[in-house]
C-alpha cells in the first residue's frame, strides 16, 4: 500500500502532539485540608477524627510557658496535624504610638512562638492608616516590617501573610494593594498571601483570576464562602440604610465562590500547602464552649468537609 507524503506528515504531527501532551503534565496536587480554630486538646482530637491534616491556630504567647508549648507541640505531632499558620490580627502601623508598639511587640512574640512550634507563617492584615494615600501607607508598612519584624522572621523561619479582609486594618484587600506592597517589598520572601476567596467575592472581585495572577505569592489558603443576598441587595444597594446586611459568610459550597475554578488554579500550579476551613457561618454557631468547638460548630466543619471531598484529593502518605 502506498502512503502519501501528506498522510505521513499528518501522522508525524499527531505523534508529535501526543508526545508533547505527555511531556506537559499538571503538577501533582496534594494539598492539606484542615480548619482554623483555637487550640485545645478536644479540638485537636476532633480535627484528627474528622480526617483533617492541618490547622491554622489561635494561640496567645503571653499565656504559654515552655512546658505548655512543649505539650502543644507533642499533641500536634501525635495527631499528625501540621499547623500552617498562626492567626495574628491587629494594626501594625496604628497611628497611635502606644497601640502600634503594643501590636508590634505582640506580633514579634507570635513570630517567636511560631519558631518554637515550627509554624512557618503568621496570617492577618497588613496594617493601615485611614485617610492617608496608598503610597504613604505602603511606605510605612515597609518601614515598620523591615525595622521590627524581618530579622525576627528570618531567625525563626517565619513568613508574614496577608488575607484580603476588607473589614480590618488592611490595604492588602485585593490586587491593587497586593501589587503595591509586593513591588515596594521588592518580592521579599518574608511576605506573601493567605488567600481567602470569600473576601474577594464580598468585594465583587474575581477570586479565580486573582488566584491565577498571584499564584506564586499564595502560601496559605482559607476556605470560606460568601453568599450575596440578592433579594436584599437589589433593594438596598451596597450602602444600605440602617446597615442592612446584603451578604454573609458561609461554609464552602453555600455561597458564590467558584470552587471548581479556584481549585483548578491551585491544581495547575501544584499548590501543596494547607487549605483551612474558616467557619464564620452563623447557621453553625455558637462556635465555642469555653475553648472547645461546640457540636454545632463541628457540624459546620463536617458539612464543609463532605462538600470539599468531592473536589479535593485525599492526602496520601
């Protein structure tokens, strides 16, 4: 049988395309799934029993001596729970000198606690001075971080992460703030993002595109959803009288986040860090009894987990 030159070329092209497709593989995606919450033995037991492998913790360094820190570390190790970050709120550049000093010292103590526990990051807001231009605020953030934090970060191998929470002392609320900060910090390895798609939905930004544009800066992830109450918003607008709520935080799957699109971006870039459920869903409150998760709060984590299992591969050894 005679094979034409055109057929040979076509066959070669198909073979070359197939070989190229085999060479270009999406990185293996093995993220850790967990929760954000306060430390207690009971909470750690729940996290382990539920099958989670990570947490973002809330801990107060002033209440912990070396013995308590050692006990916490041992408990987490035995449970197989990796702590991706420590939740640290507050305004790092507060215009009140006394409040700023208090916040700076607290942050330093939290970074040092991370070093003792082997936690690689603290998460929170960038800091802000209301009424000042973005450029001036960025300059002040860079100055304070360089003078107060970075030597401590480097000594303890800890990175400072910003989540895009628009309701706190923060200019790192989305791409404009992120670009300004990262440029001013000169792509410093000491800062990055704690990516929370719910905050971008709340601000009517696209979390999927934002994640794609800033994928290299994402070191930790919050899994939380935002439900837009359109029946309210259409009547009130985004600045309603009497502060009527036109949005609310929900557990993943009960809001407007495009989880398939978001996880596709993380999978494409091979993100293998932690993704911790932040349960601020009023349908699953109250959240704590003393320092322990309530049964209702745990039900929220479990319900979110069941949804996420359909999209996130299990972590294998």
